[in-house]
C-alpha cells in the first residue's frame, strides 16, 4: 500500500506533535512574505499601476516618508532634494 509523506496528514501529526510548531512557523513566514510583497506592490512610488491617470507618480512622494520606518525624521517638513522635472 502506498502511503503519503509522514507529517502531512492529521493522523501522522497526532503521532508527531513536534511538527506543529514547524508548520506554524512556515505559515507565519509565508504570510509575512506575501504581505510585504503586496505592500511594496501597492504603496511604493517605484510601482505604477496606471500611468494614464497620473503620468508622474513620483511627484506625489516628493515630501512624504518613503522608508518603512523612520522614528527620527518627519519628512513632511523637509524640503526634498529630488530634482523637479519639467516637460
């Protein structure tokens, strides 16, 4: 009789309860990786989803905080060193 991999069914998990924290860590790590990738795809100024409505999306981030976390600086009060491009 062909059996599946050990630890992949509820019956074998009951025999090996030490595998449960391993599966939990893998699930949490996978969720964090997917969440961070989606966050970068949605809120980063480098990603443009619709160029017709906003042809220069980087201008919206001129005086906004771009780093993930910066407890020291308030970027809304600092003049941006980025050049202003004109057509």
